[in-house]
């Protein structure tokens, strides 16, 4: 992954301005050369962690979105565990308030079962689901 330029909220020792995403529950960054928003998730989350992340995510999108523009987001959830139903509800409700029609969100998940589950939770209006980061990036670039 390329160096991250903008860190919305450091979590678990992720130093602001760092060029690498360190393991932690949820990390946010923006790749300067591609303009992609990068979300990286690890392990299990609590509803309060996810609420805080979604607030920061919404703020970051507001800062980088150009008037009338769309954002492209790469979400890496390959290292995420099975979340509680409460976290799933927060995820389903919270992400849709952050995005506009025309935004593109590519989610990298650990396997085909996770792809089916995420499609059920988040749908496909703005999201697409991948097992490969290369495929996810190609999909994001195809809609640029």
C-alpha cells in the first residue's frame, strides 16, 4: 500500500503523519497519489468504537470531497473478525449517511461468504466486494 498522507483519527499507536497503517481496530488515511480514502479494520469492534470511527470518517469525507464531487474508498476488512449484531447494525446504518450517489466503495473481505454477508448488510448501490486488493483498486479506477 502507498504512503498515507492524511490521518483522520489515530488509533492504537498509529502516529499522525505515519507512512504505514499499524494494526488497530480501525484506521483512516488518504493516499496522496490516488486520492483514495483508505479504511483498514482489524479484529473485533465495539459499537462505541465504530460510532467514533464513523464520525471521523464522515468528517474526513467532508474535508476532502470537492463540491459536487465523489469520493472513492478502499476498505480492507481481510483481518476483521465476525462482528456482533450490534456492530453490524451500526455499520449498516452509519455508512449510508456518509456517502452520496456516485461515491464508490470497494471492500476487501476474507472470502466468498463474507462477500455475501456484506452484500446483504450494505447492498451494492455504492459498494462492491472483493477478495483481492488488485481487483478492488481496478474497480475503483474504472469509475474515476
